[in-house]
């Protein structure tokens, strides 16, 4: 099976998707080949790109892929909380910290979001500051604004 990646073009973005062990483990904006992965388009990667394309086209709210998360237990807990944020809605960093029963970990939540290896599939773009400002995003505010606007304006 191995660990594979492929770089796709979607709208104006290059997007790297990688899989390992039959599950998606990376979705990043830009051509970012993961170290030690083979450049090979697999069925898992094709399906991930299809679902991502449908999401970008406003035809899909939820991606139903096997995700292989990496990171610490805390980072995985934060990603688990992100998966519970409904399409088109947002939560604050504080709300995420409370969801994982660690209400004082607001800054740590922000750090975990920055390390989310599967952006969009685990929707870290749906987290905003308490005054609803669009704060940082690992791939820049332009992409975060695009994703939030896409969900806000979707007819789904």
C-alpha cells in the first residue's frame, strides 16, 4: 500500500493530498510533497480529490473519507472537536477548548489548529476569535476567507 501523494489543481490553488495506510493523512494548500512519500495517484487520493472538488463546488457539506491523523493526543482531541462543527458554522478557540474539557487551553488550541495535517477535511477554518475576527490560518487569511465564504453562501 505504502505512502503516496499527488498534487492537484483546484481553482487557483495547488493542493497536495497524501495517503498512508489507506487513509488521507495530508491535505495542504501548495505543492508540498511529504518527505518519504511516493508521487503516485491512488484510488484513495482520487476519491479525496473528488470529494474536495465537490466541496469547493458547493455540492458537498461533509467529506466521508478515512482520515489517518498524526500528532499528539491533544492535537487529535482538537481535530475531533473540529469535526463536530457543522458546515457553515463557526466556533471560537475558547469553545473548542471547552469541547475538549480543557477550557484554559485556548492558545494551545490555536497551536494545534496550525498543525492540522488535513485542512478542510478536518475544518480548522471554522474556528474564529471571540470577536469573530478572522485570525490566523496556516494557509493564510485569503484561503480561510474563501472557505468561510464558500460555506456561508452555499445553497446546500
